[in-house]
């Protein structure tokens, strides 16, 4: 009987979508708990199992959303314009050079996928052809999650996953022939971390194999770092209960870090999403066995977030007593207490990362959203500033401690990425002539670096990019994130640029919780201070209105993943301020997130409901708990992929259900991509469709003539 009722409900929902009317909110099945003296009711707890009833409702909502966009007459041509625009670029990722070969991912103009490319004296060729892989599997989306070339350049380890799931299998390819010489090995989602100096053994993080019927919440618990000699099965060498002199909690990820010029190996403990690391040292030659004599080098309280090595020198990036970070150096075998400050903290800049080359240590820093590059020549403590060819942000920087110089990719808000090689002998950058710059004219846009005053008086950086043709209040899209210390920097984004090409103003609010201004800025939007994150984006929106850039009926906000906290709570706290919200794969139900597979690794960032402080913080940032009946909320488009491993699809689904149930006069759309995950690994076609739907949503809700859906 129950299955018949579920089938009937599913058929009714599907029929409603096909008929052009939105399926109703799903049934409420309240679960009430008392947590630290407070009653908390969850109307949609049952959705967390993603059973047939829930999936059918989600798919019906997705079909309805698709029908809405299909009925907007200009949407089809918009999709073609977006596809042509993003297809005019050729993008490069992960450029690295070993053994006379260059390795990188490339998406050529018009291609739907990134392929793995090798360039050497024999020419340029594809090592991994994703289009061919898709063709062999009925066109299903596949993606390269990561790759790591061996120090001699003869081999490369590659992780590949399907459908945006990020569930990677690792294989090793011969760089000369392109043949697979080992693998695939499953449960390699988290990546390859190092090769041995002789290029015979690769180390990678491997997830545990769940037992039949085991709860998915254990998916990311008790991972191991495995050594794989390519001829036998991988061997776990560190992790919870494995190895000597080390301890790992179930939630901690072990990783081996080796550099080809150093006899010292590092074993890292990564505590979920926490930035601060713990590390042990041992002879690099012993790293491939569980008997390696690891000795503690530093713990999390030492606030070290980045490491590199060259020979017997170890370089560390730390924010201990240095909110904008400092660089330390010590010799292998020395305790941390003997480390010397190589690059001191400076309140006017934030040190972002460190990269050791034979000629010096390259130090990426930034002021606001823009990069600066420093170099400390080997054997000295002299700090040199290197002038960059573009005022933008360095997205990637590669060095080899055995070779001089650095390779980097540099772009800006409206300047497409360019790959350069820096030659320390000449002091000049050489364009590597990789990628294609595409259909963007930087001169057609104005970039303003503004500040908005937050509720507590703090000035929040606000980047604004406007088409020069725009005058007076315009449709404006304001982006924000605000977690993990992740910074939104002056990188080129074809998605942002596509909106700009359509005449939309684009703002980036650098809210607290991000790392734009250093560790203090991150902590200013964390835990009990998390409210600053969404209140900062509210302040940025109010500022844009006060400046005459836009109006309430033309102001939209966009964010995703942990940025969904920012979106959801700005939406619920100030529903009157925005014309609409684009909420992408959002973390919307923080009270329940730790009970999803990716929940435990996120506890260091957001806390746990098992403590009173954690519960109060999580309740404050839970969007669903702040949705109130009878409130008129702005229009919302919530997007998710059914294969999302980071934010379980039930979170956005529950948020959509709660908003629909309010009866708000403005639309709530749940956009479903059944062959996508968190957006990582989505094809160009998938990303273009999401971008075009977002732009169409803005024009529709801003009242642009001709952009209203046909009457349903």
C-alpha cells in the first residue's frame, strides 16, 4: 500500500510539472528535538534518506523549473550567446614541468571538457582524452579530478570521476606513449599527494571501503595514505591505527609530502577543512612503509598552513602571532623552536603561499584582491619584489626545487588568464602562449575597488565591475562566499564575464569568514561571529543602492556551497532588500549537515550540535530554521546536482520545500541536474546552461521587457 501511495504521489507531481503548474511543497513530517533547552522542529527530516518520494518530488520540481526557463522566449538565444562566449576561450589548469616535459589540463575553444596534455620535444599530445572517454560511455560526463607527474617526467598519476561525483579512480599513464601502466584503483577521491624521488612509487589518499549496509556518514572517516609501486596492490602506510609515532583521529586525513631535492619526508595530518596542519618528519626513503620513524615537527597550535622544502631547508607559512602570515625557515632535523622568520608579517599585505625553486623562495602575497610576488634568493634573507605584468591575481604558481624560476597563471576580473614563465636571470616574464584569450575586451568595463560599512562599523571591501555603457541604476549581481578563509580574488571567471557581456553590473563582496584581509578577517566571520558574513553582504547591497548603482528591484545576490549560508541568511534576514537570489548547491541546513557524509570533515569550520556553543552557532546560520510563514521572500533559484558529494542534495531540497511552503508570492525554483555534483567536474555545456538560466532569472525578475515566462 505504501509503495502504491508513493507511486501515486510521484505521478501526480510529474503530471503537475508537465501541465505547467508547480508541484506543491512536499508533505511535512515534523520531528522535534530539544537541544540545550531549545525546541527545534524539522519538517523535512525524512528527505535526508533521498528515498523515492523525495527524489520524485525533486525531479518534478526540476522539470517544472526547466519548463519555466523554456517558456522565456529569449532564453534560447541567450544560451547560444553564452555558449559561444565561453567557447571562445581556451583555458589551462595545473601547468607543471618535470624531466623536460610540461603537463597541464586544457579545454580548447568550443570543447566541453578539460583534457590532460603533455608537451615535450616530440610535440604536444593528449594523455587523457575526456571526450573519447565520454563517447565510450554513452556520453556520460567524466572529468579529471587531479593529476601529478613523477619527478622524472616519465609518468603521471591521474584521478578521473563520472557525473560530477568526484568519486575518482586513480591510474598511472606513461607520459611518452599515453598508455595506462597501472590502475585504475578506486576510492582515490582525495588525490595523489607525492611521488618518491626515484619516480617508482606514488602516494595517494584512499577512502575506506564501506561495509555492506554501513552508514554513508562514515565515507570520509579513517582514510589512509597509501604507497603504490604500480606493480602490486597499494599499501596503507599511515592513518588511524597505522604507523609508528603518529596518531590520527577518524576524521583526520593523512598525506605524504615529498620534494625531489630533499631527503626529508613529511607526513601531514589534515583535520577535515581546517587550514592548520600537523606534521611529522622522517627520512624520505622510509615513507613508503608503515614503519617509518616519524617525529613530530609541529602541531595545529603552531598555526602552519603551507609547507615547502628544498634540500635540507623546510619553509613554513604560519599565522601564529601574525594575522597576515609570516614565512619561517628551519633545517631538517631541527625543532620548530629553532625556526627563523624569513619573511615577516606585514599588516598591509597577506601572504598567500610559498614555493621553493633552486634560485629562491617565491612568496605569493596580496593586497586586497590583487597579487604581489616576492622572491627570497637562495642563501640570503633579502626580499625582492617582482613586478607582475598584469594587475590581477595569480591563480597558480609552480616551482621545482631542482630548477630556477617559476611558472604562473595570471588574470584579472576582465583580463583572461595568461600563463607565464619567470626567468630570474633576466627578471622578465615570458608568455608561454598557452590557452586562448577569447572574446573579452577589458577596455569595455570599469573596475572599482570600494568599501561598504557593515552593521558594526567595519569597512568591507567591495569589488565592482561595470560595463562602461551602463548609466544609472542597473541590474546588479552581487557575489559572496565567506567560509574556510577562502578569498574571492581578482581572477577571471567566464561565468561572471558572461553576465557582464549581457550588460549586468557585477559586484564581489569580500565578506568576513573569507581570507582577503588575513586570519583576523576569517575569524571575524566564524563561529559566534558568523552573522557578520551575511550582514556584510547585506551592507554591500545597501551600499550599491546608496551609490545609485542599482535599486532593490534590480539587486540580486549569488553564492554557493558554504556561500549558501551567506545567501540563505541574507535572504531570511533582509527579504525586502533583494529582487532575487541565486543559491547554488547551498549549505542551507547546518544543524543537520554533520549527519551527511561530508559533514564530519566540516566540523572544524562550523562546529557540532553536540556542544552548546556549536548548536547555537549552527542554529544561527541554518537558513531553513529562519524561514517563516507569511513572509514575502524574494524570488529564489536553488540549484543542485544529484551526485553532489560535498553538500548532500537533500539540503537544497529541504530549503526549497520550506520556502515553497511559506506561500510567498515570489517564485521558488529548484533546478536539478541529474548528471552533476557540486559543479566540480561539470562540463562546459552544463555550466553554460546554469549560467544562462541564472541570467534569464535576473532579467525576468528585474522586469526586463520580453523576459517574462509564458503564462502557465
